[in-house]
C-alpha cells in the first residue's frame, strides 16, 4: 500500500553507444526499488520492455511491459536525472498535456464529417465543458474536393462561438487517399503529427468499388496513415459480414465480405489490429467479384498500429441535414430518410428492398461513439488497451429499406402507395449481404447507455420541429 501511494522517482543509469539504444533504468520508491530495462525510441519515447509485475503506479494500476514514458522535445538525459511520478503519470507528462492536442479528421466534407466537425467545434471533445482538465485542441479537417466546403465552413464558424477548448480549426483540401502523396500534402499544410486521427474518408459506394478495385484498396486501406503513430478511430462497415444470419456479434461471428467494398474495409481493420494476414483465403474467396486481393498491400510495408485505435463497424447512418449550408454534394440527400421523404411527398413510385436488413444507426449515436473513443484514446496514451478494439455501431432496430419507408410515411402522415416493396435480385448487380443486422450490446455497455436509438427515435428526432 505504501508503494502504491508513493511518489516515484525514475533514476537513469545510461550506458549508450552510437549503435545501442538500450539502457538500464533503476526505479526508486519509498519502501524499496526495482530494476527494469527500457528501450529508447527517437530519444523521446521510452518503452518499458521488462517490468516487475509487483510494481504499481501511484494510481494503483500495474506497471507493465509496453508502458511508454514520454519526454518533451529537448529534454536532456544525464546520469542520475530524475522524473517525479504523480498519480501514475510522470511530471513531464503533465507538461506535455498543456500543449494543444492535434486531431485529424479525414473525410470532413462528408455527412458524418460535417456533423462531427460542428459537434467538436461548438461542444468540444466529448461534449464536456472542461474535458481533459483544461486541455485544448487543434482540429485539422482533411477533405478531397467539395467546392462549397470552405465558404460553408467559414459561414458556420462566423455565426457561433467556438468551444473554449478549441484553439484552432484548419481545413486541408485535395487529400485524395488514392494519391500516394497525401501524407506529404498533410505535412505541407503544417499537419506533421497528431494525437489522434478520426478516419471517415472512404469510397463507400459498393458499385464504384466493384468497378474500381485499385482505387478502392488505396482509399479504403490507407496504410501510410499509420506513419503518424497516432491512435485511429476508424469508421468501418457492417458489410464485413456475409449476411446469412441476424444480429452479428463482433467476437463470436466470422467476417466474410461479399463485395470489394467490404473486403477493403475489413483489410484496414486487420491493419489496425496488427495482423500479419489482412484477408484469409476464405475471405478472399467469399465474393463473386473476381477480386483476389491483387491490390492488397504487403503487410511487411505496414507501420505498427497504435494500440489505442478503435474500429467501429457502422450500419446505414440516418439523421438530420448537415450543418453546412450546401451539404455534401450538389443534388444529394443528407441521408436515406430525406430521399424517402422527397419521393413520398412527390408521389414518385419507388422500389425499396424487402429482403435486406440492417441495424440502422442514428448519426447522433455515431457522434457520441466517436467522441467517446476519441476521449479514451487521448486520455490513455500509455497504450494500456493492448490492441485495437472492434465494436458494432448500429441501432436496436433490425429493418429493411421498405420498412423504413413505411415507418416514415406513417410518421409524416403521407400516402405510402407509391412505395413498392421488392426483392433484391439474387443474380446480377453488385453482390450485397442480405441480413447484416448486428448485436450492439457491447458498444452500448462501453458508452454507458441502456440502449442505442431505434428507428422510431431516429425519425422522431430527425423530423421534429426545426430539424428538417
């Protein structure tokens, strides 16, 4: 107990040569001492290789192999130099925490990206008034090509005050993940390092991916993004599942994508998990597309992933209009709900599939999930999670597109006779999984909520006064 409550000193005994980056460090504390080996990385990050399992931090947590002690740039290490530990964190850690955290959001001009940038800009990280003990953030908004984005963003920020924790918002255009120079373009814009990356950018049209497999692999499996060394909050997809059952679970149910889109998204999941095999032979052979993974990156060239990364397998995202005036693309609808509303109001006959089911998710739940895992990644930079975690990100309603149309027509009190329920053809077109509804208990428990929004709540919130 006396050790657990003590303030520690880390005493350095360095005996390094030009060719060696290994030093033996002696840890001293009230009540005794222990010895461990620490590997230096770049002169700034010291990773514990061997830790006595009896040792604990001041907060009571065990000091284990893999823990990183981070020193600020310019720190001089000399014999007998000391670093005080307080509450399990080195004093120099506290100094580092006072620097603005840099957050990169890719795909910022997309539907989720626009909602997320507005949420962070005006509510802060996690929606807390004083999150992370007064920490401040610099937000970098990477996007490819949306002509209206810069003006719409300026207009949005002009009429509302930024959250006190947001020190800076900077947009970076022409970030195309199919262009191998995207890392250099980010760095040229001043984005040379990040504390966390929220990766939303994707080629998400299964049809386009099917016909452009090379680009789909480059954009949906951007291995160079790991070169920043930051934890990545990755918006994956429910289409990693085959779709032959209901309520898939993250751990117990296997993945078997049936199209190129699902394959590329699953491969990047494996990248973040540090897997030596991105897709198994079964997963490569489970589709009828002819894509045998010839564009799949070589795992030998992939940088090591940050263990605090998170994989969110998202279902079809529904919700209100984007916060930017002109939306995502000219002539497009914010989400599938607005498309249905338009067709119903214009009495335009429209076919909706009745034999495909998903656990549609509220965009507000998506934002809550991203904020939750972003805060967790920033607050746990010691890598204590061990490896990336996977969560199904969906709502609690299993429903077909035809079911969504009927539910919305009923809510808006519109005639649904022009909404036609049809089966997706079994042959022809892009392969599509028939039932990729998901069990979402794991993420609900992690986020501390009793349940995720269902379709009724999504529609009610989206079409309440002033929402749409």
